[in-house]
């Protein structure tokens, strides 16, 4: 073995879980991603998807992807910066900018690349990035590539954020970057008090709306819109891999910032552009968001119903205010065992996501239960019944 492979061979924890039969990752699905999926030839109810509006197998979305392939082919064979810009990229960008209330939008190939490229390029050596300690990994990777001074503030703690802002030199750029909806715990960033602090200290704000767009607002415009702070937020990011039922992402902002990003964000300039199918699917998903707000309402009806059931059961659900419902276990081994048992339930299993460190602090391990607009109240009742059974078995409730 080389020194490299010898070092990597010491990484044995996943294999230990496999040997014990409780490894919970890379479970292959052999069907469409919907509220019911097929795993190992068996029907399983899906409560681990980010497809909040349930559009991944919507006929209009699929047909739009197919039509885009027929017209443009399967790929663009280059970056947006060079030969990879299509008219449908620009059409979608214009629609997205209007949708979230900004001058312009820029489509990237993935949501991760949006945060990686934008966060790393906007501020310089003498500037500041202020990051919530529970921000998504893509934001963390972006700040690692930044030359700026980075201050991390306690989760949703505006007093601590203000202490960090006081450390910054007043005449330098200060960019606050936060998730709007935090992806594991489902709680929301306090955008209104954050805006007040930004005004007080002349800071800018970027909000990751990956789990907010398609969920919040009357037509899914996002948390910034729902909170009435769109005009006070400098940059709004979202991804296509959740409510847009596709792959990609975008950043929306003013003309000046967009111009700079297009010529400076390396994950945009040096990556192949989003495929025609991905753009066509996202465009069709946007049509459905705008024309079928009842999907969003049903998603919220299900969310309130499920939350009520979990609370009555005695589950600890934290501060969630979204269709992401964390069921705190606070024990790695139990989290993995519960995930396995729920998948094996009869007559139909439950697919849930185990969340352990580093996605959450070690003491906050949880089962992530998330809902889609295609679920029914009967689906939720069944899940509550099975989760209560398994949680009691392991002494969680």
C-alpha cells in the first residue's frame, strides 16, 4: 500500500456499520422519486425526499425535459462563459428574477456550485463574511475558499451576530450568509432582526432559499418574500433539486452584483452549463408553482397535521417551522437502528434520513422526516403509527 491508501484504510466506521447490518446510506431506489418508492422490490413510503411539491414525476415536468432534449440535445459541451449559454437559460433566468423579486438571476449547474462560487468571490482580503454555525456545507466550502476574515455566529443568535459585526472595521464590506430554512432542523433564520442589524452596521445579506422557495409564500416565492424583506436582502439563492424537481441552482441579485458574479465566480465560469433537460424541467416546475398554489397549501396542511401528531406522541421536534420535521434521538446507534427498523416495517416500510455529526452537533442526532405535497393524510397516519411503535421499542418516547 502507498502512504495515501494506508492512511485511508484507517477509515473503517462505515464498514463497521455495514458489518452490523445498520448502514443507512446509498439505499438504491428502483422507481420514480415520489411519496411511494420501490427499494429491493418492495414498496416503501418516502419521508426522506426534498421534492416538497412532489413534481419529480409530474407529466408536464417530464415532457418539458424531453422536449428540451429533442431541441437542444443532452448537453451544452461547455460553460456558460463560452459556448454553453442557451436561450432557455436566459429565459429561465428572467423568470426566476421576477419570481423572487430581484433584477437578475444567474443559473448554475448545481445549487452547491452557487454557494461555492458566490460566497468565495464576493468579498476580498480586507472584507468580512459572517456565517451561521449551522449553515449548509456548500456555504462553508465557499467561505473556505474566500480570502476574507470569517466570523461564525451562534445559530440564529442575533446578539452574537451583533458582537461579530462590532468586530468588523466599519468601512469594509460585511456579508452575512445564512440558510433561510435550515435543512436538518427545519427552523427559520430570523430575517427581520437580521435586516435591522445589517442596516445598523452597513452589512449585506445573502439568504440560501434552497428549502424555502416552493414552500413559503403564496406561490412559493420563498421565505424572504413571505417575511416581506426581499428588498432588504441583497442576494437570494435557491436550488432546482428540491421544489423545482430538477438539478441546478440560481443566485438572484441586482444588476451590478450579477455582472460581477458572471465574470468572477469560478464554479460558474469553469463548469459545464446546466443541461437542457434540467433547465426545461425547472421551467415547467415554475409554471406549476405559479398556477397551482393549492399544492403548497396541501403541503402545509400535512405539515401541521404531522407536527400535531408527533407532539402528542411525545416526540422532541425542536423549533421546526417547515415541512422538515426533526425527530431528535440524541444517540448515534439508536438513530441507525431506528432507520433500519422503519425501513423494514410491514406491510410497507418507511424511508427516513438519519442525521448524525457533522450534519448536526453530536448531541443532536435525529431522524429527518420530510413531507411532500403528494402525500396524503392517510400516509401521515400510517407513518405516525409505525414511528410510535419503533420509538417506544428504543425508549425514545
